């Protein structure tokens, strides 16, 4: 018989050991640091991981003073939690609840700039593990978070909610800036004060990250932030499919931000030992306003978020607005020659070059049949590539490989390859259907489209990858009935797998991401692409707003902006050629306006503007952006780029409407070296006109003077634009 005293002693020993372990866990702080921010997790006495702090970087010796909060780092459905959870699953035995407890952490240094922290959480009863994965980019002050979910239960479980991250904030007020729009009106901005309750931003479009809203936000804390002042969090989700951002303020003013794949119509059946990895949520904190958020994301994107962004981007001439589907070899050769004479780096052949049985003469036929149309181009793409090389200009081509017209040979052969629900009529939006990329055979086909074009034409230097509709009437012939709800997720995973294959085989080809304008612009897609098309609307005034919103999270080095004919195919607005060029030159310059349609004076101005841009594009494409005057708040709009060494700057200023008395608003410049002396030079001047900034030409000013006294010049005419360069060299 056991000695009762010994049993008591053993029980006391075990209790003391457990208590000591819990105390060690409870006192442990998990700290993720960047150059200017700290994210701190702790473990409470119940063994639950909580987020205790996110904000300006704290001194290391003060971390110990942080108080444990009640805000779970990754909330689950069950127990007393009654708000929107980050995670909810149905276990193999039907249990709807999950209770995650902290197990351990692992911190690894990936390189001198990045660290990866993996925090393991495990259900208190079930063999279910959630890894919170947090990568910190020190110099850029960007944090990326995602989750990896696995289980060892005897049967499959069902994931109903599976957020990438949960971020908690405690303040007296919150001001949310979201981004919304539609075709030809992308990335408009709206700021609102959050009240108690839940605000949801989301997309259910399947093949696109956005169209009507965008998975990014700015959050002013303790008041609305400005460009230069205020505490603000900025975040964007790296996922080119359906997504959801949730902002919930509880009665005690706690805010929980949930981000990730939209679980709408997407319950996911997870097999034992299978790993479900959610997309990355990228976020940062600034105590110096919204502008700092942009500069951090731009710096991060130029290193990590876009493909080969270290190489300068080319200027291009596109044939689309000149010819649409109506062209032939002779017409294209002339446009190529005109583009070369204008000084462009590249000619892009847009839609309409393919299909024979059902020729691509409009948008209702031929999509999916990627054979060269022999009537339009009897000598093939190679003839045009040769013509371009003879003129010392590169050649690019348009594709839309994820889509198919019902009137096509591909659809006749493989009607089971399209996304459509059984027992429902086809829904051919834009006369086309979406190919089912959850199907490995379809993935192989889409890759083969790109592969064949580039293999047969190895000197094609550029490819514009389009995606002109989103999912409707959702259903897959490939997925079994019990996994139809996987389609949104597996389509996106299939797309990313295809893009990986393309990049592995064709690392040097420049790729542009396009999707009915800017509907596919996210940091899961862009690592495979060099640049992106933000809108089919090239009207210069509209583009000021579109590019303004876009630039909060996506860098100008990849933002393709084209000069087009006026009135263009969307608006009836007439704007001066200089104004159109000045707006396009504030991003990555291109042109749809055709040289053959220009007067000699317009052609000369355009040639000069292209050469000027080549001399200043390093400032735009690699410089830091400062927004000086917002189009939402002022008739005069102004933005500024400064090179990293602060020796050069470029300022773009536009007037939206005529000012009878003149607009003399001061431009207080930012980001300059206060001790350097800068020479003022106006660039891209209108021929035969004297601008109001002429009096500053050639003068020298210190950075301190320009940031304190400012640049002062009058603007008065509708669509007037002035661009000036500052140089200390």
C-alpha cells in the first residue's frame, strides 16, 4: 500500500513543477521587433497567448513592464468568446469549439534583415495545432503574419474560419480609410470613424483581389491621421482571390482586426497531417502619419514584393486604343516604327492577334485559341519581333490564358474545363468563362499557353497577363461534390503554382499584371510580375485620383500609366498633352496615343517628354514618395519624390479647375536634406508658354528653406501642370 504522506509529497511536487512551468510561461514575452516597431505577445495564467502591444518600438529593458491584456492573439469559437473569431472548426467528432493553448516558440534569423517567429498553439483536448508565423522585415518596418493549420484527428475536420492574423488595438477612437471603386474608377478613398460593432470589407470575386473594394486599409488611432502626423496602422493582404477584413469594436473600445481568405462559401475539409497555410497579412505602424506607411511599403516592395524591381522599367507604346481588334501586319509594323522613332523602349501588341476558326475580331470569340491569326499576321509573331529588333525596340504581347470564349475550339474540346455550376445555364460575362485552375490539367494548359509563345518566339521581352472577369455561377467539374467549397481557394493556389512555373522557366521576361484594369493587384501576385496596370481609364484627371489611392501601398515603379488620345474611350474630357504626360510621368510612363494621329508639334513635344522621363525616371521609380497636396482636399495637387541619398527630388503639381484669381498655395517640400543646396529646374515645359515657375529657374535653395518657406508659384488654368527637379549635384 502506498504511503499517503509520500503521495501527498509527490502531488505537491508535481503541482509545484506545473505551477513553476506556468509561471515561466506566463512571464515570458514574445517580442517581434523592427527598426521602429514592436509587437509583443504574452501568455496568461490559463496558458492562452495574448497580444499585449503593437506600436512604436519599445526599449528592450522596458518590455518587462508591459501588462498582460485580455486580447487573445488568435481567438477561437468556444467558451466565453462571443465576438467574431479568427478560427472556427468542426472537429472529427462534431465538436464546434476550439480552445488553443500556448506550447512553444521558435525564432530563426533568415538573413541580416529578416527574422521568422513561429508560435505553436495546440487545442487543449484535440490533436489540432495552429502555428502563428510572423516574419519581421527590420529595415522596412513591415511585419508579415500567416497561420499554418494541421491536425492528427482520426478523420477529416472542417475549417469554417481561418484568419491569417488577428491584430488588437486599444484606443478611444478609430478612423478607418478604405479603398473602393469599380471598373475605370479604382482605388477611391473613404475615411470614416468606426463605431461600436463590426465593419467588414470583403470580396467574393474568386479570381481577383479586388474590383469594388481592395484588401488594404489605413487605421488612424486616437483621431484621424494626416500625411505627416498621427498614429496609424496600415495593412494589406497578399492574396489574389476572395478575401475579408473585419474591424470589430467592442463595448469597452477594444478593436480586433481580422484578415484573411474570405470564408464565404469556402468551408475547407482538412485531412489528417495536411497543412493548410493562409496568405500573408502585411502591416506596419507609424507615429508620423500615413505618408510613412507608404514609404515603408514601397521600400519593402522594391526589395521583396515585386519581381526584379531593381531593374529600371521600360517605356512602352501600346496599339490597343489605336486599333482595338482591327489591325494587320502592315499596320503593326508602322506602329512599331513610329514607336521606335518616338524613343520608346518597347512595343506591346494587345488583344486580337490570335484564333483562326473563330477569329478574335471582337471579344465574343477566339479566346482560348492561342494560334496566330494567319489572316491578320500571315508571317506570325516572329515577323513582328524581327521588325521590332530592326528598329531597336523590344516586343511584347498580350495574353489572357485563364479565360475562354464559349465560341472557341478550346471550349468545344473541353467544356468540362470551365467554372460553371451543374444544372444552371452558362453565365458568359464579357462573353467569356473562367478556366478551372483547381484542375491540374488546366494548370498545365495555362502554363503551356505561355510556354509555347515564349518558346516559339524567344525574343519576346514582355507579356501583359490579363484577367477580364470574375467568378460567377461557381462550380467545378474536377472537384468532387464534397469539395466544391474548395474551389475559391484551390483556384488561387493553382494560379500561383502556374506563375511559379512561368517564372522558373522565363526569369528575364517582363510581366505586367492586368485584370480589367487594377482588379488583380496584391502582394501574392506581384512577386511574379514586374509591373501592374491599375485602370483601363487613362483620363489624366481621373488618373490623379486612381494613382493617388494606389500609391499608398503599391510603388510607382510598377504603376503603368499611359498617355492616351482625348477624348478617350471612357471619358469625354479634353486635357492638354502636357497635362497627360505630366500625370503619366509621375508613375511608369507608357503611351496608347499613336504618333500617326499627332500633329508635328505634338509629336515633337512627346519625343522630348519621353527623353526627359528617361532622365528622371530613376527619381520616380526608386525615390521616396511624399504627398504634398491631396486631390481630395485641394484644387491644386502636388506630390514629390526624393532619391534615397536625398541629392535629387522631383515635384509634380497639377491644377484640377481654373482659378480666376490664381492659386498660390505654398508647396512645403518634405524629405530633403536641410543642409544641402538644391538648384531649381523646371522640366517638360510646354513649348511657347511661360509658366509661373519660370522665375525660380536656376535658383538655389537649401533643403531647410524649401521645407520651411516652401516653393511658391502661381497656377491658374484648368489642367495646368508644372514639374520641377531639384538637384544638389
